[in-house]
């Protein structure tokens, strides 16, 4: 994979690129689930955020959370078994820390 920026060519390994995309997806999903569980606090302290303001419904936030994680899991599975295990552990940790198991 080659990326050309202002006459500079960057050769990027596809696995490295996939890991970066997967990491961004997992981090984004983690932020979404955090915002989902902080909605009551955010209604007072940050009412303009997407979920408290109603720009994104709670259901849409959960759907996006699960979709981003699913894409990250698929990307990880395409990279290696170890990458898949790491993503699944991260996903389980996100669920546990986000009170979904309570």
C-alpha cells in the first residue's frame, strides 16, 4: 500500500494500516459507550453533546457502539488470531467497565 503526500511516498504495511483503523474504531466505540452511560451527567454539564442534545438517540449510540466493535473484530480476524484475541479482550473489558454486565 502506497500513500503519496506532496511528493513523499509512504509505504505502509497493510497489517499496520488495519491495526491503526481497528484501534481507532475500538477507541471510538469506547468513547460512545462512555457517553451513553454518562448521559444524565452530560444533560447537566454538557447538554450540547450529541446524546444529551438528542442529535443521536441512545439506541443509535448503542447501535454505533456495537457496529464499530464488530468491524474492529472483523479487521482483527483478518490480521491474525492474536490480534483477534486482543480485540475481543478489549471489547469484553469495555463492556465490563461500562456497566453493561451489571
